[in-house]
């Protein structure tokens, strides 16, 4: 059951990040889930120690963990866009 919730919340975080970065038309459901989970892992590695908040990958479900995971997903999409287009946006 934890895996299903993790996939759903990761998908929602990835979808929200793709809407913020305007890449939603290029992504499908599976890529939104991947962006949400990998972005949360990225945030857990770099942002969680700085902010003191967990991510969705750490088994904690709170507003703070959703925000940190969303920031990580947005950063991941910015990095991908930087290499793909030459600009972060």
C-alpha cells in the first residue's frame, strides 16, 4: 500500500512541477511519476539537510515534504531543460 501512495504522490508532484516549468505537453503520466520520485530523491540529497524537512521518499507525508519534493522536481526539470534546450525555462 505504501508503494501505491508513493507512486500517486510522486505523480502529483511531477505533474505540478511540469505545470510550473511548462513541460506538461511533452510528458506523460509515467514521466510525471519518474520526475516526482527522482526530484524528491534529488531534494532529499541536497535540500533536506539544509531545510531540515523530509521528502516523500523518506516515508513522511506532510505539507513540508510535498513542498521540498516539488522544489526538487522543479530543479530536476530545469536541469533537463538546460541540457535539452540550452535554457532552464
